[in-house]
């Protein structure tokens, strides 16, 4: 039934760079919730919707598996990962350690150029939140803010460690972005408050703001998980 409901939600692709384009389409569909956690990704159905052969679909699923966006269960096929509460705690604990450390390294180097770039990302986030055609890309813009901030630490090993959980973080951001907010643009306000703390307050206050932001995101993801568990039971 779920596979039937998701038919025609993927767009037909042209012949060039099929594997990459299939991968991009599936990545967006997973992150935006077209395919839900625990849902099976059937090669034949995906190929039919995109009007391609099964080969580029199989290659794309293999690439997404390496990124942690799908899991391959022996003799059952590919599925969207399911997070439990422990997974969520662990991912956000690691993010907090890495991102607060990254902020500490980046803070003395920040100039108006970097602040303006972060502000531009937040403005884009606000635009996407209010545009139904772009709303599926909200997780991409959200993680872009954090990735840019991490890159400013100018520490390759720290950045590499953060990148290793980027995809899982995007999945959880997607879950969080589908949780009820008090108002439509609240995610923009949350990031704006964080940027204001980094831009106008001292390092200690900026670190507290970042920790609070990540704690809030973790709690929203757990709340969403608990809602789903309540529906199942």
C-alpha cells in the first residue's frame, strides 16, 4: 500500500548521468519524507516511476547505502533506516561535541564576510519554509548552515569526523522539520537566534546557544519518534 501511495512522486529523468540523477532524486525523496523510515525501496517500482532501467537504480541505492541513507537487509532488500531513541541521543551527542569544538576554533576568525554568508543561508531557509515547491529541501539548507560553520574551524580531521554523521543528521533534521512547530518560520527564527548569539555575544554565550539549539533539535526528533510509536501501538 505504501509503495502505491508513493507512485508518481518521483520525476522522470533524462539519459545523461543517470546514476547520479537517480541518486539525487532518491536522496531528496528520503530526506523530505516521501519514503518513510522503515519503508522498503523496491528497485522495480523506482525504475518504473523514473522511467529508467533497474541498473542505475541499483547503483544509486548502493551509493546511498555507503552514505547511510539506506540499509541493505540480507534477502529482504533496501530500506530507509529506522532510528531509535538511543540512535538519536548518540548522533546529537556527537554533533554537540564536534560543533561546539568547531565553533570554539572558528570564533576568533569570524568576520563580517562569514557572518553575512551565514545570514544568507538563514534567509534561504526562510524562503524554502514558505515555498511549497522548495520545502522538501529544508534539511539541505539547515545542514548547510552547520556545515559552513564547521568548515570555518579550518581543521580537516574535525570536519571529516563531522561529515561522517552528516547524512544521519540530515535524516533527523528531515524528521524534525516534519514535527509541528508553533509557526511556519520557527526553524528560521531558531537559526537566527543562534547566529545573533555567535555574532553579537561572547564565546561562552555562543556555545550555550549552539548547545541549546542542538538539544532542542534532539528533543523534537525524539518527540516525533514517540508519536510514531504511539500510532503503532
